[in-house]
C-alpha cells in the first residue's frame, strides 16, 4: 500500500461517547438551581454550547432560565469577590507632574 492510499483510511480508534448533560427527565426551569448552576462558570458567565455539549434548543432554554434567575435574584449577575478589594491605594495628584532630571 503506498502513501497516497494510506491517508484516506479511517482510523479505528474507539472512543467512549459522553452522556448528555441534561437527562430526559430534567426540566429546564429558572427554579431548578442544581441544573442551572452546572452551566455557569466560576465568574458567573453562561458557558458556551460547545463546552456544555447541549443542543441548540437546550442551550436557548438554559440561557433564558439563567437570565430569569438573575432577574429574580436567584443567581448573581457577576461572581467577583475581588471586585471591590483594593490592596494598595496609589496617591492621585490633580496638578501637573514634575519630572526629576
């Protein structure tokens, strides 16, 4: 077998198919926090469909449920604890800067 024919042979590597993250019995709803929290990052962002392995319809329903939960204050819009912390404050001057030569 020469190299040109060998390139088109399909590899026989077996792989384990991942289970879908949402089962058939799970209801996508803004009140189902255990389900919704699986599709949010640590920062509070909605994870993409590629990362979640969801269908387009499931991703749309998850997005709507997350947004409803945020509006009803069941979920935070942002999950930044370090947002308001300042380690060192730098002095701010309002006048012109003086250069040292």
